[in-house]
C-alpha cells in the first residue's frame, strides 16, 4: 500500500500555453534557447542577440526565442468495481483513497491541474473532479465519499472515462486490478491512445505474497506501471 505522499513526475506538454513545469513546443518565457527570430517577428528588444544580428546576411536584428515550460493536465481514473472493494490483508479501497490524495497533492505541488473519474457500473457525478472547476476541499470530500461507498458490479463506465479527458495530451494514472476481459482493457487503451497512460495495478493477497517473494524477477518482467 502507498501513502498519500507527494511524488515527482515529468511529461512533455507540447502545445499548452499556460506556464508550468513541463517541456513544451510553445515559444515564450523560459530558460531553454529555441532559435533566433527577426525582431519584427518577435518585437522584444530585451532578447536582441548582437552577435547573431551582425552575422545575419540580411542585416536584420535577431532576437533569441526560448522554449516555455507549460502546465499539464493530470488525471486519475479509478476502477470502482466490486473486486476493488476487497478487504483482506491488502485493502484495495484504501489504495484508491491513497492514490487519489497522492496524485492530487503531487499535481498541486507541480503546478498542474488535477482531475478524477471514479468508474463503477455507471459514472457517478458525485465522484468526478474537473480540472476546470476544482475547488479546495473537493478532493478530501470525494475521498470520504469513496470510503463510505460499497463497490458493486463491474467497471463498465471505464470506457466512458475518456469523454471526460481534455483534447490535448494529458498524463493519466489508471488504477485498477484489471479483473476484466482483455478486450475491455484493449478498448480502454485505444480510447486513451492520445494520452500518456500509467497503469497502477492493485493486487490480491496471494499475488501480493508472490510479488514479495519474487520482487526482482517481477520487476524485470513488468517494467511499466506500478503494483500497489
């Protein structure tokens, strides 16, 4: 089980115009030099490069342009099916709450926007967080709602979760035990293909014991994602 601590992550945010912590293709205020432009195209005399201007064959003033670091949308998609409510030596429900708090804190600390979609038999509007209207205390409120929820049925609404994601590429943490047909998993990944997906796999008591006994071997076989 993880604690709801802050962790660090990085992902390219190619065309997001809002400043943040991630590399992007947007030209703006930054520290990474991108290219030179004529002064008429980028009228900022503070960044005139005299050496490049003297070497310019058309005798034009050249201005340094920099690559802006941009903000990113970070989402947690959580499987809230019956199997995720399992209570044994390993508490999957608590893992959902820990992940929610940890990802939300980490996104806030990095300066990114956070969203959450809880996926049960149907999508419950009370278990959604939109980055556009995230209010203080909303994450804690949803964590308390999840703690009081009895998970039932299948996570059929996972396939609808992509409809709540932005059009631009986002960082998506997908939390599930993946006790579902492989075709459903494939369909889900196809719907998320424009985003960077990080699977977070919750495990049963038996599999957790196997993981502890064969940690090094499993780490070689499963280099992507994480076991919780």
